[in-house]
């Protein structure tokens, strides 16, 4: 476990403030004083795989850390009380101003990264999405630009997040 793992960062019980707040080595802290458990769960996130009519993949460039300037796929976190399906429709609209007309589930990819000095864990839920009309596409929100590329011209080293690298590898594998 690295220095950013929650077990290294969280020192006090959030319920009672006691310092004997112990990591169970799997997924939770147990407070030895008030006996409460505090779970560290994966956050749900969505990823959109979108191709244009020339069978080129839609890539975005990250505006913010982690991995500012690296290539990414459209997507983001699922909000509280939101379905993953709504989240992918919302994120693609927010980031690119385009509307998903159809989608289907592809696979999930676990991810972890450090943000603000703490390690976060996500489960990236990937959807293959159909866009009928790209005419209003623009880069907004937390992306600085977008581009279309054939899959064989997408290089893993240009991708920031590990889970997205794995999504691209998965797509390349399927494409063989
Ligand atoms: Zn406690």
C-alpha cells in the first residue's frame, strides 16, 4: 500500500474522533473505541466508447489532474442516486455537447488514482454509444479538446488513466 492509501491517510474515527481507528486490510476501518465500521468503497464511473461513420474512435484530452494533457475517453463519475445509463448520457452531453441515441454495456474496469493526496478507487462502467449527429460537437467541462482516430492509431502511452488504457487494450483485442 502506498502513502496515499486511505489506511495511511485517515488517522481518526469520523464518528467519535478516537485515534485507534484500524484498517481491516480489505475494505474498511474499524474503530476500536466506538466499534463503528467505516467502509472504503469503489465509486461508480462511466466511460463512453463512440465511433464516427469512418469507424474512428472519439478521444478527449484531460484538462485537469490527474493526468492533465493526456488522452482519455468521454465519461465521469455517477452522481448520487443516478443510474449509470443516465450518467453516460449526461457526461457525453456535458463534455462534448452531443446526444447518445443508443448504448449498450461493454464491460467494467477497476481503477485507482491519487487525487488531493488520497487514493480513490473506481469501477469504470463502459458503454458503446451511438451518436446520430456530431454537428454540434465541442470540447467543454473538464476536457480541453477532442479528436477522432482509428483504433490502431491510438497509443497506450498517450492515455492517462490505467482503466482507460485497459479499455483501449480491450477494444484493440476485440478489433483483431
Ligand atoms: Zn469511533
